[in-house]
C-alpha cells in the first residue's frame, strides 16, 4: 500500500484540492482518491503532483511501513532559536539533531531533543532528525524538513502533553498498552498554557493560583488560552521546601531562606513553585534579594531536588515526590491542585480519549500515590 503526504504539502502550499488537481491536470475526484489513499497514482501523475508542489516524488509518497525520505514539520519550542543560531554559523553539524514528531490536527510538529530534557536517567526517545539546512529561508517561517525513523510513528495515535509534574512519566506505559504514544515536554505552568494556546499540544498541566480568589488554574486558562477548554484534576500535591536528609540547617519556612548561611535554588518565572515562593515572601515582607540563590534557577521539580542532592544548594521549592525520589527531606508549605487542560476541539482525538480513560484507572491511582505527597481522590474528575 502506498502512503502519501499530499494533504500536508498541499496545505503548506496554500492550495485547495481543486487547485492542486488543476495544476497536476487531473480531475478533483481522482486527486481525492489519491490523497485519501484509496488509489495510487501512475508514475506520470506522481511526477506532475511533485512538480506542482515543488517537491520530489519520494518526499510525497512512500511504501506502507517505510518512512518517507523527508517531510515538513513546524519546529516549536526553544529548539527553533537554537537551530537558527547554529545553522547560521555552521550551516550543518556532524551530529544529527534528533526531534520528537507528533500531529495536532492537520499540523505535524517537531521539537528538538536537546538540553536537560534530552537526558534524565536515560536518553530521551525521538522519531526523526532534522535534515541539514532544513530551515526555510523565510525568517518568520517555522517549517523544517525532517527525516522520520519509522513511518508508523506518524500514523499511530498520539497525545502530546506540556507540564512540570514528574508523575506524567507514569502515563506512558498505560497509554502504550492502548497503542498511543505520549509526547511529553517538561514546561512550567505558564509556558504549558501558552504552548497549548499556540496549538502545540493536546493537553497542558498547570498549578497556578489566582491571587484574588485563591482558586487554582481556571482563571489562568481563561486569561491565556483563546478557546474553550475542559479542566480535569490530576491530583493534589504537597509543595514545599526540599532539603538535605535530616534537614541539617534547620530550614522550616521561607523566613529561614534569608539566613546568610542558607543557599537556595529557585524555579524560573512562570512556574507555580516560583509563584508560591514569591507570594509567601511578600506576605512576610521578605525581599527576594535577601535570599542567596534566588536568581539561580532549575528547570523542573526533579532538577531542584538534584541541585539539593548534589550540594549545589541547601534548599529549593518543589513537590514532595521529587524529594522522596532522591531520598531528601521535605517541609510542607501548601497543598496545590494540579489540573490537566484539554481544548474542547481536541477532546474526541483518540489519544486524548485514551488519556481520559487512563485517569480513571485504579492502577494509575496506586502508582501516583506511591510516589509520595499526592492525593488522587479526585483524579479524572472535572476540576471544581
């Protein structure tokens, strides 16, 4: 069976089905049959379609089970700027740039596997590589050419998730049992919601408190996401101060962070942990500049725990599960609700439905509770 990328390339070219059929000198009905995979083009028609779209035939068509030689994707996240900078100075690199690939609606998206998210306890997976000089010459254009490793990856159901909860890794096995790939990227709550607003994911996790009402997440979703969403609770968790085992410096509250012998590690602006710390400091009249390490930032709860574990800091704000994972001490500051945000227009996607089903699985409840510091009694329920 012949697989094709006609729809993607046609949309990229801004052509309707009728317009592309006209350029290839075939009927619209014949084109519809080819694009839908119901029929295969002759060699002559394949060449005319490739000419009309400005591509090679092997970029448009491939055998089932075989990846196409290349395809186009939209590069998202910080990797776009990093790739632009590197390509402008070197033109190409000896080491392939691995990317994760997933679809949201009709868009094929790519995120470069690089930096701290590329290797936690093992190397992160990828579905393809950027081709040399793959970026287009239009500065405002995010399209890159990529070479998939396996054509089946692009056809299988996928759910892409942005968020900072370390427990999200537990979703991968459950989704995999249903043939769904999880594409997860660690982002703070603000960046997760803005990525969702840009159409870069199927779901975003957040734990942002509204300072006026004291409620979590809903007002932030309404503020940052321009389309209707459904909020589903993942869990409530304990957030607090991650300290060395036995708490040797006797750190029991944010006031202790201002002591001269205490060095902290912080989270980046936009994270729920940073917001919690800033709110508690303000309530006690403690200036941020009084804290040694306030501007030293770690990208994620496990990264904060790692900085404390290795002695780079005495304390940092994060979730109890991260402290427990590394055998560290923990001082509770507050309980927070971590919600998953689903765009209503994506709610019927197979990967999204599989995730919603998984959130009602007793097995997942037990796995998350075993991490420590989680209350899963409302998991899978609409957020209040």
